[in-house]
């Protein structure tokens, strides 16, 4: 049966055929329709219409600068109090020492962490300027919205002043974490004390107005409903209509190990794939949908590449937040391993930069002793 003749999804298919925007009611239907294969097929068709078989990744490194945090979100396994025996806070020299062994091989450092009670904006200005001085080719993707809010508060600055100073010191991109679910009713249970839904959107709006691109995220599988997920996506879509500043959407399920949210309604693998597909269909104005393999694992990420996702993040090298919560995804994969993962999913690996402005089809390095010959029809842009 052709999807346009589907008894429930046919109307959505026809809307997509005519490039019409899907509604909230469409989103709810897609989130709940029992015919999951058809929903996934719609997500994949939308992705293929945009990018064909291409799947994007970059060479990056995650450095989590501190696990000390003034908050205690119920879903977080990473956070420590200042007196905890395993609490840490990297000074600038320690941070640079972690980056240095990777710097020749990466073009992005991704840095998020706890809300340190003593680090003001001066610390981060010094850190970012040091990164740019030592490794000028490395893009700095750092600080979630709540970290920006915390810095503004303890530095007695506005959000715009905080972001402007960080941008001028070397911040290139905000990574988008901390959106959780943009429902204050849910947030009051899972992350009381963090920024509100409106504040998350306002901080990203300000970043976009200042020329700082950002990503956006959704944590699902805690206590939220299907309608809350759809409303979250539509809130992001609405802001993107205003600013155009979101580069990529990153949905990821709650990982329960070692955390404190026993009432969580954990997302199954099928739900993960459904959320990725529905995200691709509803977020018609956000270019990229990421299958974040640090969270969902390499095998599920491969499946997601055939359900609407077009990006798998990058080489990562080191990561603590997801692994503290139970992720077992390998941190040893380099570009050849990522390319193999993409090819094994039936897709074409394309290496990108952090700003999604430069792309090249990935080719494995030549075998020792063999000349590297160009591939006919290779696209480099």
C-alpha cells in the first residue's frame, strides 16, 4: 500500500507531498500511530529528500570541565557537590593538557559541565581565549543555556552581555543541551532550579541575535507525555521561524543507571526511532537531526540513519556525562570507524565542519605503501 493511501497517515503524506507544514494534530498522530514502520518510512523519505544517502560527522573532542554543580537535577548522574571525593574542576592548564593530545586531529572541542559556584565569566573568558591562542583552528562549542544563565547571574551581567563577552573571547557555538522537555510542569519535577522553558528559548534567541549559532535538544523518556514531546518540537520550530539560528536538533532518551528518577517511563528502541522520525517531519526548518551515538549507542544510531537522522556527531574521544549515566558507547572510534558505521547503514559518510559550512565525502586513508588515487566523481565543497 502506498503511504498516501494509508487510512491514518495518508493525509500527512499528502501534506508532505505538497510541502505543507505539519500541524500539532499531525505530530500527535505520528507520535502515537501504531504503524511504526510507516512513520519511520516517512521520516526517512524526508531525510532522503534533503540529503540523499549522505550522513554527516565531524572530528571533535568532548571535555567536561567540572562535575561540581549547585543544582541537583533528578535525572543527572554526573553532578557532584563540592565536597564529594570524586568532584573535580579542571583549571585552564589542565583543560589545555587534555586538549593538546587531540588538537592535531580535531576541529572542535565540545565543553559542558556543572554550574560551578565560584567560576564567573572571567574564568571562561580566560579559558576560551587560551584555547584560541594555543589551538586557533579548533572551534569552541561550549556552555548550555543554564550555564549561560548561571554565569550571567553570578557575574551580575545580562544574558546579552554574557554571550557577547564569551563570543568575543572565543566561543563559537552553543551546544543546545539542557532543554530537557520545554514544559515547566515536567521541569519542576525532573530539574527544579534550572532555567524555565521560556528562559531556554530566550537565551538561544539572544545567541542567534548575536550571531552565535546553536544546537537544540530534547531529553525524553522521563515523565513527559506524547503531547509534551510534540509541544517541545513546535516550540523549537517557532523560535527557528524567528531567528534561523538552530543548526541541528539532538533528541536523546533518558539513561536510568545510577540516577534518581525511579518514576521515569523509559523509552524503548522503537520510541527512540519514532522520536527521530517525527522530529525530522515536524522540524521542517531545522537543517539537521542527530542520532547521538554517545547516548543511544552505535547500533541504534545506525538504524536511526534510516529513519530520518542525517548526523552522528563525531569522534568524541572523551565523554563523561552520558557515560556516568550508563552509556557504554566506545570512545575509541576515529574517522575510519565512523565512516564504516555509516557505510554499514547503507549511507555515505560526509565529513563536515562544526558550522555545517564545509563538507567533503570521506575517503579512508590509503593503505601503507599504496598511492592515494582520486575517486571518480568525488565531491569536495
